[in-house]
C-alpha cells in the first residue's frame, strides 16, 4: 500500500501521490452552467486533502445532448 503515497509523473506533470479523484457529475452548478460556491468549496476540500490528481466535473454544452438526464 505504500506505493499509493509515492509520487509519479504523467508526461511532464508531477503528481505528489497516486490518489485520483475521478470526474463525476456533482450537480453543483447553476442551471445555466455557472460554478457555485459549493462546487468551489468541494474542489478546495479535495486539494487540501492531498488528493494527487483531480479530474474535474463532467461538462455538457446543453442538457438536450443528454436525453436521459433529469432536468
């Protein structure tokens, strides 16, 4: 398990450990696509918690491109 805490490089990007927060849909933006303070606070918490790599939230140009999503 110690390897999880080892640094690693992906191309020219240095990552301090091997913990990755993958992209998900948090539902914390406004209906018109703007980030909220809650979204900012969430990613700040991840950064302060020493997550090595954060892949930010999923994005979509318009909800009509996701026909099965509940709006």
